[in-house]
């Protein structure tokens, strides 16, 4: 009987610790690690010369578990594909505090394509994976930062497929299936 009580107590302590980590410990850790991993602070993103559009870009919220939408000026693109590229470029650009980007520093846009059916293909450099902080929440926020940036700002874009170095990948860091185009998901936006 004492052994059974000991096992039950250990299980309760283990589950309680796991719940605390998921809801309190990791969001705080993610927020501080993401802030350290973000690009050096600058007063503001570079001024966009020429024509601009106002776009909603997404950054990690203070609690590290959601995204927050911020209106920013983005260079005007002459075509939908060029506008999509400008939005992605603005989304991955370094940001000043207090904003925290879900995109690892040094990530580059290699190419952007949009099909007639509204599927956008965003080809990013390997730094998106290599510089990632890891974890399912962090990966989810990274994925939906990119997906939502395009689908919210360009109504003709219905879904986004992420590519790394020109090739499809199963996941970025092991948690979110990105083998197919993903649709807008504002569940992750506060």
C-alpha cells in the first residue's frame, strides 16, 4: 500500500510540474530567450522609400504564447507576388524592443510565389531552422507569423506553404506539420 501511495504522489507531483512548465515556466523562458535571440534593437525599422501600404505584421506577445498584430508601413509591390515578398521581408526584418520577432535573426527570403488558386510559397533560408529557439509554442508562433502576415494582408492569398532552401520540409523544428499550405489562423493572435 505504501508503494502505491508513493507512486500516486510521484505522479501527481510530475503532472503538476509539467502543467506549471507549460503554462507558466516556458512562456516566461521563451519570452526572455526570444528577446535575447532577436536582432539588436534599433530605433525603428528602416524607412520605406517611395510608395507604401499599411500592413498588419505579427510579433510575439509579452506572455510568449500568442501573437500581437502591429500596423506597419511596407514597401508597395507592383504585383501581388512582389507585394507578398515585401510583406514577408518586412515581417522578418529586425525589430526594436519591446517587439519580439518569432523569426530567427539572419533569416532571408529566397523567393515568393503565388499560384492562381491563391497558394503562396515562401522560400526562406536555412537560418529559419538553424536559429530557431525550439519548442512547440515557439514553432507555432513562427509558422503563423508568416502565414497570417500574408493571408491577413492579401485577401487573394488563401494559404501559405513554407519552403527551406527551395525544398519542402516536414516541420521547422519537429512540431508543426508544414508539408502542405496552411490557412490563416487567428487563434494565435491576441
